[in-house]
C-alpha cells in the first residue's frame, strides 16, 4: 500500500510499504480522511520533542487525525466492528499500570501514540492497524471530513471542560487556529459567551464568518472580566497574558504548546486564586465531540481549507497551501487520491 514516510528533517515521500495485518485484538481500517496537524509539521521539521527524547525516531509514518472503515478483524475482536466507519484514540496506554487503570492512559509513560510516539504507524496511508479497544464508532450523520475532525475536537472539548464556563460566563480563547476555533464552537454550543484573540486582522476573518462577534487583536481587546481564558496558541508569551487577563477566581487552560519555554509568574496564580488546567490529548473528549458533531450543535467542516492526496502531503508539511484552498486552518488528506 502507499504511505507517507518522513525519512529525516525536511524529508518526506510516499512509499510502497507492507499493508498492515490485524493482530489479535486489532482491526485494519481503510483510511478515508486524515488531518495534518502541527505535531506532524514538527515531526517533519525535526522540532518535535519526542525526536530528541528518543520517544520517536526516523523513519516514521505520521497521521493521528483520521477516520475510515473497518475492513479486517484480528482474533478476539467483536465482529460487529466490520464495515463500521470509525475513528480512534491516538493515545495507546499499556493498560497495565496504575495510570491506565485510573483512566489516565493518555499520560501512561509507556504509551504509544498513533503516528507520533514509539513509531506506531499513522493514518497517512491507505490502511491503518488499530487496537479495537481504542475505536470510536461514527454515526451515519458524520461524514469523512467531520470524522477526521473528531481527534482535534476531543482536545478542544477537554479544554472547554477545563474552563468550566457555562451559560452567562465569558470565555476568551487565545488563538484562531484549528484548536482555538474548535474550542470556541464547542463552548458556544454550551451557551457560553465566547471571544477570540488573534494575531492580526487577516487571521480573524474565519472566526467572524463562523458568527463570533467578539473577535479581537491585542490592540483592540476590550477590558472585560474573563471568567476563563484558554491559551490555544503556540506563542511563548501568551500563557502569561492569560493569567494576567483572567478575573480573580477564574480558570486558565493551557492546550497550546510553544516552541520555546513559556514563563508565568506564580504570584499571579496565587494572588488571584486562579485554577490552572493543562490538557494533553483528546482521549476523554472523543465521545463528547462525536455527540456534538452528530446532533448538529457544532459544524466543524468550515475549518477544512482543502482536501488533497498523499502526493501533496510533503508540500503541506513544508508550509505550502494547496491551490484554491479556503480560509480554514486545516488541510485534509484523502489517501486514495
């Protein structure tokens, strides 16, 4: 089968590789759609921390935002999975340690991550092998585009839950990329008053098109009491801004990761009695995201700017936008093209 392989920093190509076989407890999925994520870009550039810690190494096969149809079952797998459209958890814990037993498999020290950690082959390929326990079935109302947006949506939903902002509360989201916009959409569906902060005016158009009136730059941001602030950016200075802006007794959620260390003054945290929440991975948010997409309360499809084939992935990873791409931040891949 054809698969995208990153062979070294700045080097990626489509190769013919052996197709996966479903081991006991696994299924094989024919991949329909895959989202390209900032993590995939960091694996391509060589900046990803796992490459330096030894948790990942070249060559590697990326792709963790995927959906597809189950076409083969390993021994012991429920036959009801066959023919189902599915997506799956990226974080594959050992299922033996105390963290896994406590439902924290996404931070298991021995975990694999599909397309990212321990070189578990990812979804930028025609087929993908996945443990059946990690699967999430997708209802018929969710198409391939939406199905590949479940994984980033799970991350965003966990951030929304961490913010604990409900009807009547005011939430500020720092960043207008995929995660920031998904946080905004999911929070608005809960009745929260949502505002977004972007880098500059050109980055704010899609947020306004999605119906958000409170869309600001740092120069135009009004002085309002923010019940919660979610940092969904990759800027090292914005976590400190989040703690500065949130009202006393509020909550700050950190889901964005900067390329260099972020610095905060813990006196701001203590004197304002602020709750800080970190989010790694979408595991606990996948089911809730599927529900929000399926019932129509959130339509994430406008975030997808273009869908291209495997041969175009290397260019996307290098920062080239496909011809005719729309305003959305997300590029999808159809491995069958």
